[in-house]
């Protein structure tokens, strides 16, 4: 029972952080457009600072921490991949293109055969 209360508090705090990050994005965008008379440098500085604060707040939330953990796990898995050599990659690509060409010819031939069979022989609709 105590665990669910702690999760509720964390979930509430997490929702507050996500809401604050969303508000900061809106404030940053509004600041960008409202500061148009101050010059482009001030506009972009306000936008970048606001978005930076929003990103920082987002990454302190549980969702942000999970995103960072997911990114680390994904990068770790990418490092484990054994990439094919250039020659092997070219051969596999050639096989794929060859298969696509053969399938295209097969489907075209099937289509024309069915067209001839249905329209010319069965229905008598000669072109």
C-alpha cells in the first residue's frame, strides 16, 4: 500500500515536470515571436534558452530518464551489430534487385495472361 502512494506522488511530480516542460516550450515560442522588435539575436537567444530549460526539465522527469536509458540501450545494441563488408553488401543488394526484377516480370506476365484469358477468350472483348 505504501508503494502505490509513493508511485502516485512520483507520478504526480512527473506529470508536473512534463507540464512545466510543455509550458516552457510554449513560453519559448511566444517569447520568440513577442521579442521581434528586440532583434534576431534576442529572439533566437530567448527561444534557445527556453527550449534548453524545457529539455532540462523534461530529462529530470521519469519519462526523460527512461528515454535516456532507452537511447543508451539502443546504442549498446548497435555496437553489437556485425555489419557486412562492402562486397557482401553489394552482392546482397544485387540479389534483392534481381529478385524484384524477376517478381515484376512474373506479376506482369500473370496480369497479361489473365487479361488475355478473361477479356479475349471468355468475354470476347478484343481490343
